[in-house]
């Protein structure tokens, strides 16, 4: 791994991306289409001291390591990081040649919710933890819901602040995270149903295999044989 970059503030993020000064010192939504510089970032280790929600863009990225895990980082997925955590990006080409017009990052400093209820609730969002080893895969409808809330955050910090601005920014971030929590539950619920269906099919296959005396003729079925019968990969 090559260069190490440590992020401490929203202003630093904007400087690294060649962006104008942030409109709010503690929160920013950065769209990939607006990034002007990513000079020399090929193999990068990022120590991030901000909360970050990243929507994958369409540029090629061979892998993203987070904690001890590698994410399945495909189009239409969200990745979450908390302050002090590390992301390692491995790219086959220079990043400057790969930036696309799609994708965004929501970044906010922990101080933004210091006096709000979110301070006590932030740990319930388990997708910020190192032991969360799977990105959130969004449907088009789910992505639209997230980006509606993202737009409200941008609207609030872009206009002249009043006594409601900070509360509304934090409330919309909290609602966005609540939706992400729901979508994660949906993802794992769907996965559980899929796995249960696979187990049922596997059980029926084994019963038929032994009832038809194939075991006596061919012996115990191999992993590869079972996978072919269930139309799955042997690794699965």
C-alpha cells in the first residue's frame, strides 16, 4: 500500500478534491462529478476521522478493504465508515483517469450532533462498525429515498442559516441512517429467505439421491456434484 492520507475536517476533504470552501464546517455532500483533483492516488490508505456514507460510482475499483474485510463494492452500493477507521483503496489505474460523473459521499464531523439525541443513538447503526463486512446494496427505489434526504441536507446547509438549520440537518442525517438500517435489515432478511430456500432444495436433493440408490452406485455425492444439481457454485 502506497500513500497514507489522514482526514480531520470537511475543509481538508474539499482541499484534497480541488473543491470550493465548504458551505458548512461540519457537513458536506460531495458529488464525484465536482471533484477536480485526485492527483497520484493509486494505492491509498485513508485514515478517516469523519463519519462517511459513500455511494459507489461507476469508476473501476478492484477492491476496498475496511478493517479486516474486503467489500463487494459494486455499482449502487453504500459503504459506511466511522471516525478513526481505515479504508484501503486498490486501483489498477491512476484514480485521475477513473473518476466518473456518478456517485457521492456524505461526510460529517462528530461535533455536528454533539448536542442532539443522535449522540446516544449513533452506536445502534451497526453498519459503521468494523465487524460489518458487507456493503449495503440499494434498489433504485431505495437509492431514490436516500438521495431525497441527501438533497434536504444540502438544501439546509446551502441556504442562510437560522435557528432551525442545525436541527434539520441532523434530523435528516438521522432519518437517512434510519432508512439505511431498514434497508440493511431487508438485505439480510432476503438473504436468510434465499439461504433457507437453498437448504430446502439441498435437503430434497439428498433425499432423492439416497432414495433412488444413487449413493450405492456412486458413493457420497461430492461438493461439485451437489453444486451442479442445485445450479450453484461449489464455493457457495
